[in-house]
C-alpha cells in the first residue's frame, strides 16, 4: 500500500507494483499540506482500477462542529469519484448520513490491542491500521483474537515517537495539532536532558527522533502473523521515493508469494518490469530500524540528526587542500550529495563538484572533515537520473482464444496469473461474418494480429486457435475484435471494482469504547462524536487542554541510554524525575511506566 502526495505519485505507485494507494482529500487529512482535488482523485481511481488496485483516501483528522456538513459532503463526493475506502479517526463521522463506502480505522485511532480492534469491527469498520509499535507476536495475537478483521501494518518510512492519535506536544507548544494534520514535529527537535537536580545529562540532542522503519526483510513474518496490507509511509515524499520503495517491496512480496503460491496471491493484477534495481538505502532515510518487531531493542533512535543520512559509502582516507579520497567500494558521480557526523556530533553535508574515481572534489572543502570519519550519500545523482525517467511498465497477461461462432467469429480473453494459470476472469466478444473457406492457412496471421496489444495495459501470453481452422478472416475484423475485447475487459474491471468495494456493516453494535485515563484522549471534538461516546461536551485537547501526558511512547530514554535495569542496564546515576528542555527553556517531565514498558511526556507550565 503506497503513499501518494499527488496524482503523479499515485500513478507511479500503480506502475511500480502497488496493490493499493492512499492519498489525501482536499481537506481533513492528517497531512494538511498533502491535499488533492476531487478530479485528481477520480483520475487516480480510473487508472488504478484497471489493475484492480484500490484507492483509499485519508479523512483522518478530528472534525469541528462547523466542519461536519462539509465532511459529509466530501465523503459523498469521494464515493462518487470511485474511492474504495476512507481512513477515519473521528468517530463523529460514523454518525453522519454516509454513502455505503468502506471505512478503515486510521492508526490515529490508537489500535494496539485485540479489544480495540474488536470494538472497531463492531462499529462497522472494515479494516484496522495497527499502531507502528506492535511486535509480530502482538500482531499475531490480535489476528487470532479477531480473525475476521483485516489488519494493516506499517512496513516502511518515518516513525512517530508517540502512539499515533495520542500526541499533543505540537498543539501544546505551537498551537499546531497533529490530530488536525498540522504537526510541527516536536519529536525532531533538540533537547537537553536534565535530572531532578538540574544536572545536564545530555546536551542538545535529538532524543525523541526515531530512525525510519524498514521491514522489507520481514514481510513473510508479518504475513504469517495475519497482516494483509503493508503500508509505506510518505505522503509528503516525492515521486522518486515512491518509485524506489514501492518497487523494492513489490519485488519482496512477489518473491514470498512465489514460494507460497498455494496459500497466497497478490491483491491486484499485472506484472511489472523495471529498468532499475530498487535500493532502499538510496532513498530518504534517517537510518533504518525494525522498531519493536521482535521486542524492545537498542539503536532505534537517531540522536545526532533528524535528517536523512542515506547510504554508507565508506570512510574518509586522505585529505588534501581541495579534495579527499574514500576507502570503500562505492562509485561516485559529479553532483552527489554526501554527509558525515562531525566531532561535535552534528550532521554536516556537502556536494561533490567533481569525482575522479574515489577522489572527490567538493564545491567547498568541509572544514570539520577528518580522516577515518564515516561518509554517507544522501543524494545519488546517477540513481536519481534513472528514476527521473519512465522506469517501470505494468502489464496484465491475457490468454486469447479465437473461435468460429454460429454467424461469425468470437474472441475470448482470460486474465492469467503470475503462475500462468487462468484466473477465471474471461470476457468474450463476437462479430458476424460469413464463413468463407480460406485459400491459405490463417493461423499465423490470426496470432500475429491478435497479439498486437501495444498501447494497452495488456500483454498476450498466447493465442489458441482450434486445430483445423480453415476459414478466411480479414485482418480488419481481427483488429476490431481485439479492440472490442480490450474495451469489454476495461468495463468488466470497473464493474468488479465497484462490486468489491462493499460498504460498512449495516448496523453498529452498541458497546463501550476501550477506556482511557483522561477524557481528552478520546479526541472528541464535535457534537456527533459526543453522541457517539455519550459525552456531555467535547473533550479534545485542542479545545480544552488536558493535564495528562502530551505523548505516550514505547521508545524509552532510560533504555536507550543504557539505564533500564529491567532489561539488563546500569542502575541510574541520577535522581528522578528526568526532564527534557527545549532550546527556548520549556521543560517536559518524563514518567517511566515500567509496568507497561512505556515513557510518558508531560508539559510543565
């Protein structure tokens, strides 16, 4: 499942092997700067549905009272545009007069337990997007407890340090709500770490900034655990990111399915051929982590920089006045962007003006570059040049069968799967034409004419003509049958897309929502959400504030710094509570909830 900043990215995702695309609506998406027009969303649906690729739209912010009518109108317009589902956070939306469009519970609804997923299913949701923090064992447990609820998991891209939907730091500090799509990225900022006596334990480090998720080597484990959708983060990323990352994951998924073809298949159609080799380390990343896939582990955060470092290319060897050389096997090109962590633990970058083998001539020699420093490439000119061109083609294989009919000739096309087997999706077209005995064999011309599928999304995997076929068939009739077949297949695809996008459950079960300790954590921002939860007033943090945690994090600084006794670390050398201090002096108290293996962040006035 691929992200799409815009129509171009969405179409590129389809071309490079996505089974589904998620894109922002004109309003009410959790990336306020990634909205798209209804016309572009409609065009993406038309393009994607040719390959049975789904299009999901994010309507996953909390909604204010004066926005409810516009939200309802938008959802009706999205349904008319052909959207397959919408991602939702605000439960007030369930109280609107909605079309029969499928609802997916966004990760913003804090989906980390079987009880929550079961409750979401009972409310009529057709899919739950699980919290990023879950391990493969926790995913398997949820699937075992709620086996009829499809589960979506994140597999790649940026990680939020707080459980999604429960982060109020940006609103508290800057008046920009993450639940309204306007996150100011508090977690990517520098902090000092202070103990209870004001002693500085860490100075100006990115203590809440996590590395990027990369589960490309673990798709099989997630599949076996019960996940059915694999979400790539990145609705603000450019088209090169989409092409490279989608291609990499699509190939991994194909390889797993090829080895387990008796149990699994892709959710969309079409075979993709590439003119490049995907490399995840060449696309924007802050370093990679599998996060909590196999439980708590060290090195999941990036305290020296929140920026992309890219691929490791070697170590600095020898410095000269205007150049240096690199010890390693990487090749370089003029214009490459390189970076390193300097002696002050800060990321420093520069551009290569000229590359001669492994000797590099920067536009300006970095003053703090030293022999032995690790060097990273965060912009590969040659790779970006490859991705800037058309670099993938997606085709659906067809097995054709040509035969005489009572009053003419017919052509049947059947979609063929990756293993060469028919998928039972056949369409037949026919034209009247007099049966005239042929004076010379017709088979070769029939096969040649019917195989000409260039300019369409189809490719011919073979043409069957009955042995002993002996009628004259003009090339013009064959061309018309071929055109009619392609049109009929397109119409069948549209009908199938509509039929498979079944809507919400007809009725909603009445059951209490899983409980929170603080009422603002329900994110109740409008009167319909009040009705849904049985609340007498909106309690959203954005409207009333709150005295509880601003963040709830599985990332733990005690553990990350080696002071978690529970996991074999040293006994802390400080007096609690610890505090984070922003550059402007504001303080944030840390609470270590060891029972739940969680770190909570509180604001201090």
